[in-house]
């Protein structure tokens, strides 16, 4: 432990320690787990209920805090600018299956001390969806909370209708830093949900065995549970992570490795066994462009995460070991998320007419396209993708320019950016948010 406020709490409970290393007894862990809410309902900027994180319900949000953007015009990876994030947020608002937004890009055209809260300002200004965010400095939490309170009538209203989730990343192995611990404490005091993003790196900062990394992840998250619940009993939290294996050949941290996905799935099983809302970084790729590798790594991760019933799946749009965001890829990943949601919806028995009845009708007409059951059920039974997905004949594909998925996604981004906002922000709210940001910038 590095944070003095947390150390004081631990000392008040007479926890054994060796310097800054604390030993948390099982009975205290159990008591704290019992007080964690097993569901978190998130609301949008206007206070309208959006979705609930509980049980096996599955939701997607873009991966957070990329430091680069894949330029749509040049196809090159470069540092992000605020205008890139504005465009990204406006696109995410239009995507049906990406149900939450995130502060997905760290851009370089604001002062470094403003890079955390300024992203939240632009996110709230350009997209109505609930937002996953986080602090880079202790001092930023109060500014971010002020931005959130602008969207609510009071602190109690913000607690009843949470708009944001604050990510908090322990430092592997087995350390909660001063900054991230303070984020947990500040969020708990305000009843704002915290999302643990434990990052064991198998073979480097965690045991090379998958079960060893899962064990370390569990220990780090359990410590987080205790910190949050000792701060405020009943404060909401999400059991999550972004583990990886260490690539021994290239010295990289592949998020698309099957073993990384396996650690994630094990982590989530632990969270589910404790009946906590769950999270994982999946549905992303280590490729540098939206190519075949990006497709299969993202698709595999999204599908496994969906089948595991992970409540918040972070990763859409991300490339290059979580360092890069791509507008084209998040548009493609929206289709993947839609297919995953269709799969977990399952196969429904619609009752009459039964298949035998329908097939007897076929004997009369020799087609079922116009059958009442087809007309009644096809929109519900079939996932109908956007033009991003190629289901045309080859001749039709050629006639439209023989375009790749990447090219089609680029064209779709232009169309989405031309659309009006799904929920335009109230002018007074926009002004209040801008005033907070303007005043805060004067102090950095």
C-alpha cells in the first residue's frame, strides 16, 4: 500500500503489516465482499436508464486511454488530437451495440495535467452514453466529479443514477499505488462505481502459469474490494482486468493471445463466483491496422467474452497492444458486438405454426419467403448487419468498387459524422460543461 488514507484505514482495523505490505485476514475480505452491490445500473447524460451490469448480461465499450490514433486519411498511426476524440465520440454515439462510451484517446493538444478530466469534458459534450473514464492525477477527481454533477441535480442524484465508471489499475505484482487507491477512495465516498483493471503480466510481473496469474489478479482485486468497502460500505465496484502474457520472442504484451483471453476468462469466473459485476479487456487486437488478424483476434475475444457473460467488455476499436484507437475498427467491432449479442440471445421456441405446419404450406407454394411466419419473425431471428459486412454477390461487390471491410468502414465513418446527434446536448448543459473546463484550464 502506498496511499496514506488507505494505510490509516487498515491501521484502524489493526491489520498486520510489514512496512507498507499489509496482510488482509479472510474474515475481513468476506465481510467486505458481502457488502458489494451485485448489480450496477448505468444512466446516460440526461439521466435515462441505459443498462445494468449483473449476472450474465453483456455490454461493450471502446477500449480506454489509447495514446495514438489510426489516421483515417493516411492510414498511419500518429498522436491523437482533441478533434480526433470528438469525432470518435460522435461515431460511438451512433453505434447500436457499443452501449457505453469511454475516454478512449489521450490527446496531446491540451496540457498534460488536463489530459484526464478534459477527455471526460469532451466525452460528455459529444456523446450521451454512460462513460468509462479514470484519473491520471489525484487533483483531477474533483474536476471530473464537478463535470458529472453538472449532468445531475445533486450528489444523491448522481449516486442514484451513475453516469460514469472510474477505472483503477493496481500495479503488478500486489501493489495499489497512491494515485489509483485515491481514485477508489474518492469514488467510493461519492458512490461512483470503480472498475478494477488488474494487469498481471504472465512471465514478467506475474507467474508464467495461467493459474498463477489468475491467483495474483484475484488477490489484487480482493484488496481493492476491501479498500472500497472500508471507505464506504455498499459502494459499487466492478471486478475486472487487463491481464496479458509476455511474448518471449518480441518482448510485447499480446492482448490477442489465446492465453491472455484464458486468463481473462479465469479472472471473470472468480468475480462471478463472488457474485460481483465483471469486466475484461477483450474484443481487441495487436495488429496495427484493421486487417485479418484484427478481425480474428477481436472476433474470438468478443465471442468468448460473450459466452462467459462478462458484463462490461472493453476493447472495441483498439489496436497495437492497447496503444491505438481506430474509428474504422470501432465501427467494424460494433458489428462483431451485434453478432455476439445475437448468439447469446439464443434460440427461441415461437410455438405455432410448428415446422411441420410450415413445411406442409411449402408443398402448396414451393417457397417460404412470403409465408406469414417468415414475415413475422425474420427481423427478430436474423441479425441484419450494416453495409460494413459483405454479404453481396461477387458481381455486386465488384460493381461497388471491390472494397475491403476497412474501406467500407472508412466510408461509413464519414456518413455517421454527417448525421445529427442521437441526443443533442442541452445548450445550457453544454455551456456549464464548457465553463468548468475553461476555468480548470486556467489553473494548469
